């Protein structure tokens, strides 16, 4: 064995570098509740002061009768009660909890179902997935390849051929062509036939002469077809049905995911190997099989701990339901606050002559 590269020049080192660079390029998502709260809180404080001054000044100038005042009360205390009610009834923290509590619960539900989610950003992105790209070996396939075909050329005995395979130079067309091995037409046609039957053709050469071809098949996982069909029903397009890429290097996988992202589509990639890690890091939603390599798991946003492809649909469905629940939480929180603020400020008091004690506002509305 001869090492041709070392240190930072090795393929492994380059893959790690690509993964780290891709991870560093991800920008944090601006959180909606933080933006709303930054406007909401100053607005509430301003409304509180306006309510205090409004009721107090209107009382002093005689805009409403003294009979509205509580027993042993004055205009300032009367106005202060309305302003305090606004502070008590308005709940800006509900906007924050609408996101963080749901994300916390969703990540816990994901763990119970074998899906490890790395933070709220990954959970949010998965709801918009349009394309799902699957790595083949070890992901869609079982990862237990078996030899199904053995074709011997030049009259060599099959037993002798299989004996030489262990020590012969084995590889694909590119490797043998670069090594100066001529691939005859009949061998080329045989390999094409193997590949058309969903098998991998391995060419074997000995003394720079092609002596045979092996056909290797890696069976699909039991749930693969069901998962692909289910993703289609969820409105996703699964790469591997409409578009098949073969002999793609690690950097090339990242380029493939980028080609789908260029038009604004959100892309998910499911992989397991070290060669998938750059693409897992550059894609919008990276999902790593739990039995995969450590670097793939580190680069991914989701880890499917049960090594079951059905968890891909579970992850996307969980993201969509979680984000839907967050949006409904925003609607309820804002609706309650919008309704509660004028009630607390006493807008309807001149007509209804009814006002809850300010200490009960928080209990009733929050």
C-alpha cells in the first residue's frame, strides 16, 4: 500500500473542510416574536401612559362625572387603575412562548419517534421542503451488497477467475481506463445491461487485461418504496425518481443540491456516509441515518436514529404541524391582546360601566 497524499491534502481532510465551511455559511433565522416584541413592548408602555394621562386629564376638566370614581377615590387613582390593568392584561411573553414552548415540545416528540432535531431553525426549515434527495448506498439500499453475476472473458475458468478477484485490480470504467486497461465492446455492453437491471458492474483486470465483470446488487430497504410514494403525496419531489446521478464525488453532491436550491426551492438530503457530509451541510435540511458515520451525523440537521426511512416523512410532517401550531399560537396571542387592551384601558366603561378589578385581569385573559 502506498500513500499518495497526507495531512490536509487527503480526501478525508478536504471533506471535513467542505463540511465546516458549509456549516459556517449558514445565516441565523430572524425570529418573528423577537421582532414583534421589540415593537409591542414600547407600544404597550406608551398606551399605558396615554391611558393614565387621558383618564386623569378628562377627570380634572370634568369630562366624566365624579360618580364614576370609586369610594374614597380620586381622579389619579381612577386613572391609575386603568393603566395598571393594561400592564397586567397584556402579555408579550405569550408571543415568545408561542414559539419556544412548541419547539421544545416538538423536539421531545421527535426524540420519542426516533428523530433527533438539532434546534428550532432546522425544525422550521423542514416545513418548506420541496425536493428530497436520497443517497443510494446505505440509505435507500440495505448496504449489504451481494454478487449476483459473474461473467468471465478470454476462456478463463470461473473458479480461477474468482480466486484472482481477491488480488486483482478491481474498479469502475474510469479507474481502468485511467490505468490503461482496454475495455472490449462486449464487456462494455454486458456492464450496461447489468446497470440497466439496477445492479453495479465491477470490472476486473489482471496484468492490464480485462478478465471479467462482476454484478453486485444491493437490495432496497423494505420501506423505501412506501416512503418515496408518501413524500410525493406530501407535495415533495424525490430526487432518484425524476433525476438519477451516478459516480458523483463528495464535492459534486454539494453541487447537485445547490443546483436545486438556485431557484429558491428548499432541498432536503438524506445520507449516511462520510462522502455525504459536504452536501448534508450545504443543503437546507440535512438528514443523516443514525447508523452512518460521525461526520455525516455532525453535518446534518436531523439524525434518524432508528435507521428507518419512514422517519423522513415523520420529520417533515412534524415540522409542518409544529409551524402550523406556532402560527395559530401567534393568532390567539395577538387576538387576546388586541381585544384585552381596549377593555383594560376602559374604552367601553362609559357605556358598560363595568370594570373588573385589575388584579383579576391577568387571570381572566392570560
